[in-house]
C-alpha cells in the first residue's frame, strides 16, 4: 500500500474528502517523525512500536574496490511488530507465502 492508497482508504472509510484524509495522514506521519527525531519511542497498542536505535561507528569495505571505508555512528528507526498485528498477519493463510519453501515435498 502506498501513501496515496492509504489516503484513499482513509477518505473512503472515514467519509472524508481526499484533501482532509491527506491532511490527517500527513499530520500523523509528521508527529511520528518529530517524536523519533527527538529520540522518543512511539507505541501503538496492537500494532507495534517504533524506537530509535544507535549504531556505533565501524570500518566497512567498498564492495567494488575492497578498500576500507569509515562508517560514522548513526541512529536509525526500528519497528517492532505488536502481538495482535503479528497474529492477524500470520493467520491470513489464504494468501500465498512467498520467498521460501514452496511446500512441494517431491
């Protein structure tokens, strides 16, 4: 689902205009972004939680030349799925599972 598809779904379900739904979606994303920039966590019960994880500097390698490349320390957002969402997705067995064993035992 893309952001525009999310806006369309919100407009339809919430009986909102697309402009109003877009404003709501943008406000939610901006509030979440600001919280993460300030190092705050976001917890949405039943859905999941967003946190910021710090990573130390390390020495990487340029894959083309093999030369060492210093990688600076960084902070990256991390999402941990909630129990309810995990169960909902896992119980959606009517959809094919891709990217793994196809289930054939031949």
